[in-house]
C-alpha cells in the first residue's frame, strides 16, 4: 500500500510528504477555538480565511463514529491505534445501503508506481460496493504539480481533482476557488448525517477544507502530532552497541563512529528535516508557511536563528563525510530502500508511514531487519520544541460544473473510503477482495501479487477516516508509531495560524519559491549561510514585510490558534 515517495532532494520535500502520507489514514486530535472571519463571507476570489461564526455556518456537524473502538485512543494529537488482529469474520458494516446511483465519475489523482488497468478487479469491486462507476485518471505523483497546473488552467477539468496542500502554490488556491463546487449544500450542519462516515471526520479537518468562504474540499485528516520521524536500523544499533543520540553533538559523534566509506557504510541520509525539529524551526511544509507570533511580533521561520543553525548543522554532517553519497547527488530516500536494507546507511528522516512500509518490504527476505523511530531531541540535549502538523493536508475537490447527481455520487464514494478500520468498507478500500487481492494467514490479511499491483493509492485519496494506525501484520509497529506520536505530541505547539486554510494574495504566492532549493544547496556545501541571509533580505524587501503586515491583519481579525 505504501507508494514510493519522491522528492527533489534526498530529504523529503513537500512533494514527498504527499507520497509518504497518501495511504496512511490520518487523524486529528485536539481542537482550536472558532475564530472570527477575515474579509467578506461571499465572493469566489477573496484572500484570507474563514472561521468563527462564518465557519460555524459552513462546517458539517460532527458525529463520532461508534462502529469500532481503538486499542490505543488518540492522545497529544496522535492517531488512534489498533494492535489486535482483525476479526475478519466479524467486520462491521458502516454503509448500510449503496448511496451511489450508478453514475460515472472521473477522478484525477497523484499515483506512485505503475497505475493498474482501469477495469481491474479491485476497481470493479469498489465501484460495485459504492454504486458508482469511478474512472481514474492517475497522474505521476512525482510531477503532479505540473499536470495539476495545466489541468486547472484549462476548461477540461475532471469531475474530481485531488490536490495536496503542498501543491497549493502559485495560482492553485485561486483556481480551487474558481473551479470547484461548494459542498456546503450537501454537507453543512446536519446535512452531513446522510453520510455517517463523513460526519465522523474531525471538525478541524473540515475547517481546513474551507476555501474562499465555501466548503469545497473532502479532506484526508492527519494527526496534529509530528509525522516526520528519524528512522533507524534498530537491529544494527543493537548488534554494534550504538546508542540513540539525545543531542546534535551526540548525533555527530555517533555518525562519525558509524561511517566507514571504504566498507560502504555511512551514518545517514540528508538530516535537514530532523535538524529543523531539533532546533525548533517552525513548520514550513504548507501554508501558512512558517509564521508565528514571537514576543508580540510576527516572525517567519526563515528569519530565525534556529533556521540558520539547523542548516549549518546539516551542512556539517555533509562536510564530515557521514552522509551517504546518494544524498549529495539528490537521490530520494524512498529510492534508497535497498541500500538502507543492505546497511549502507542506518538513519534517515521520513514520514512515519515508512516505518511500516520498510518493515513489510523486508519481512520475508531479511527477518533480522528492524526499523524503528528515534525520539526527537532538542539540539542541546534538552526537550525538543516541536510544531503541530496541520489537521488535513490532502483534499479532493468536485468540479463546479458537476450536476447534483455527480456530486452525490462523489459523496457516496467518499462515504465508503472514509469508513473506519474494522469495517467491511475499510477492508475493501485498503485490501481489496479476499482470495484475489489478499489471503488470510493466521488471521492476518496478506496482500497477493495482484493486490500489491492493484490496491494502491487510489480510492484512499478521495476522503479518509480520522487518522488511524493499524497494521495487523505488524502490530508492534502500529503500537510503536502511535506511542512515538504521543511522546512527541507532548512537545508540539500550535503555531499562530494552525488549522486555518489561508489563501494569500496572488502577488505574494511565489515569494518563497526558491527557499527549499537554496536550503538543499547550503547543506550540500554548494552555497553559504550568507547566501540564505541575503535571500531573506531580498524576500523581505520584495514583499515579505508586506506579507507580514497582511498576516498581522489576519491575526488581528481572527485571533491566534497558538497553544
């Protein structure tokens, strides 16, 4: 089920986040205050955000699902967890009748790997369950932003388009507002109760789905607890007697001890994302891009000393020769799976979904292999300062020109794909047809070769249940993942704009485009810290300071979500 993530560097970029999380059903915990609106409540092209009373009129009612009870409840913004075996004979039913009316719906979505043929057994079974003929227009996830821009600029927009939050740069937000339908007439308030699995999606995820004053998105909820984990080869650590580091200095010492280039062993891949966490750098993977109120003034992540210190420490790892050569050449962490399995490097940061993905990948041929997640450390050995992830980061949108029957068929699809773990609908969505796509061994569903080809990142992209971690084949991993989120979530703070879906004025949308590439150039030694300082000065003079004023006005009118 785990697609191959892709990025422009060896560390996960915004694009790789999408790939990593595409199949991990996500959840939201904790709430934020309802805030006042900014800008008019009507109009399809306004900037700003929608909250407070305006949002309350738009948001679907929340009705907690009671179909299944998790083994590990959500805490500190974690996903819920299931660690027991599935009772496959006693799966619950969460969709009592087909809501689809047999119509045809085209869906454009990112896909990693080779898409299966349209009329495969999995697609047929899902469409029969839903009562809708879903036709997939799968696009290469690695270049999805390019395809997305072209499609949204045209007049030929599919019925449903999946858009990840980190692809919402440039003109995409305004295109979302102008091209996609208002789902409020079908989902706002008690109307959502016609779709019980959608009603059980946490409110914070729906709030992130408001664009241009209208409920336009069907969300994939995410935990607010951090999702970026320093993953490591626990089996080799135990064999060699390595200790998990508790500071940046300890990490450097350990990395030098591990590295032996002649023996083709390096300590790690690019650790930039872990460095950002260790130094307490504001999250910047999606809008709002790293703004937070500090001592009464709005500050952007790129203006902070912590940001520069994190880049400098990451640069020192490269300079010390402890980073695998693939990272210097810009090769992707997911592409390096065989080298991680071979022990060519022992540590790399990536989305928490890879914890299970790598485990499942190696289970048969490498039984000694054990991947685990390091707790994030404060750079100086103290507690880390972490930042809560946004409560939803991937959305499906319905074409504004779609008829009511098409919209209702799309909602029928979403009501099935948002079914919770432990239900027949979840099983079909995530595993396919028993005997065709999976078999049952010792009470555990195991994908067949056909299942691994066909049951991939398709239907899960339309909508998902509250964040769930459940791996009946490796329950210890699910337990480890949830407990890691709960420990790290205890250190996570909400930024001033957490949970808001913000549309920046068009004149600012490309202002920060070059920072990610410059970060990577600096950590690889191709550019200097002074180049970043100059870039920040240019950013401020070219619009950064004016954008700060715009965000300040937004904050004045909406209040802060910070905690």
